[in-house]
C-alpha cells in the first residue's frame, strides 16, 4: 500500500480497458513474471497508468508493454518499472531518490508513493510539463522536478540515498556515482541499443562502488543537452 493517502481525481478510476479489473490482471501477470515485492505490486495496482499516456492509447495502458509518449520517447514497460523499483528498495526503502528521465512521470509517481522525496530530471521540456501536470492532478507533492541534462545529476540536492536512471548511456555517469550517498543504491541501463544491460551499483560505507549486472533490457538512449 502507498504510504501517502491521496484523494484521486474521478478519471483515475477508469472504465473497461482502464478499470481496476484491467489493473488487477496486469498485477497477476507481473507476479507470474516474478515480481514479488508487495509494496511495489500494491503501488502499481493503485496507480492509474492510463493518465500517463495519450488518451488515444489509454486502452493499452494495462498491457505489459512500453508505449510512445511523443518526442520519440516511451513510457517504460510495467514489468521493467516494477523490477527497477524492487531493486532500488530491496535493501531498505531509500528516503531521497533521484530519477533521471522523467518522461511520462509514471516511474516517478511509483517512487513518490514509496519514498519520502523524489527529485526527477528531464531534458525535454514538453514531456516535463505534461508530467508536472499529472503530478499536480494526482496530488503528488513530494516530487521536485527540473529541466536539465540529467547526466549531471542534481548537485545542489546531493547526496541521494538512491538514483534511478531510465535511459541508457554508454557507461555509468561519474557525476551520478559521486552523488550517491554511502550505503546508497543506483539502478541504471547501460550500453548500446540491442546490447543494453541493467546494472545495480551499491555504494558501501567507505564510499566504494560495487556493481552487478541484473538483466538484459531495452531503453531509449541517454542524450546530452536539453530540448
Ligand atoms: N521514467 C520514464 C521513462 C521515459 S523514457 C517513464 O516512466 O515514463 C526516458 C526519458 O529519459 C525520456 O523522456 C528522455 O527524454 C529522457 N532523457 C534522455 N536523456 C536524458 C538526459 N540526459 N537527462 C534527462 N532526461 C533524459
């Protein structure tokens, strides 16, 4: 269950293909695919993913698939969102989390329901504006967002207990590794299209980084500059 009680807007309920039943079926599928964390499953069961995509695609919101959100970008597949969130909170729920690549805002909204404060950075202004509107509509007041090149992190707010990157760079960004607190955890896809791997990096109490490869994944590229 979500830590934060909010009153959802009426359209969050959904109908037919966007109803609670459709959401419940998605959750069953995620469980069958190996998602185990009840906190993550609880949040995905509640969260209206159909409000994070264009209305024309809303009927597909509870399919376990990535969908276009404009500007050549995608909302991540629910399984990937669930798995990355599981990896991030497995060894304790972090307090302050940095997300790189706000996109639709869906992954950020999942984090917002689980942790105290989320910081999110997006390089495409139009996507960020849409995401902010969704956060306001859903009453998510523990999210701070910024239009910038997320490869630089958010130095003024560092260090973070956890960092989640939702676009794939050629390698891990040093700025992000530096902004991870001791005992912190970073989850990020790394590598060229077709050969990307999901990495989890845990920073130990002495500040050293331990990296592990978790899975093969497919993300949009982490790009430089802003748009
Ligand atoms: N977390 C998003 C996933 C969106 S796809 C969601 O749940 O919908 C990845 C996003 O990363 C895209 O919106 C893309 O514009 C953004 N992105 C790519 N490179 C970036 C960078 N350097 N800084 C910030 N955002 C970036």
